[in-house]
C-alpha cells in the first residue's frame, strides 16, 4: 500500500495544528492563574515557554476591556466564546490537561497575531535584562 501524500495547506502550522475542512484543530491547555485559571489556545513555543491566548465566556474583562468574539466555541460547547486580546508567555509547567479544540481560520489568525505581540514583548524584556 502506498502512503497518502500529505495535503498542502496555505497556512504555516505546527505539527499539533491541522486543517480539517473550514476549521483548524488547535491545542488547548488549562493554565492556572491567581483567579483559578482558564483554558488557553497554544499558538507557539518559545524555548521552555508556551505562547498562548486565553479563552473566556465573558464579553469583557476587568474594567470594560472587550474580548474578541469567536465565531465557533473552540471547546465545542453551545455557549458563546471569547478570546482575550492579550497573549501570554509562560513556562510549559504552568499548563495542564491538554485537549484539542477547533477555530475558524480568521479566529486562528487573530490568535496568532495576539500571540506574536506577546512573544515580541517577552523577547524585548529578556534582551534588556542581559
């Protein structure tokens, strides 16, 4: 039997991210924080850290800071889901219970944008320390 050729996609994706029809499968992990924690979409890795964007069921955070409204709930529920507009760079050990979720290509690109901003901010901060 011949192995099926891998399908070319127009997205540059990490191995744990796959395109299935109109949805992109992403890795989601639970991250603890001072308020108990919530799920995060892992968008990249940086040394021993994950670059992630938090998920929420609330339209706003804190003092009316709006969250990005997602088209599809990544965890598969019927409840409306939102994504924080600020990425996080944190040690991999802070994340637990990995699972898979789905996002639309537009939502995933937005998550990558937020993650890239956080990654650049982290890199600048570490360069200044040296």
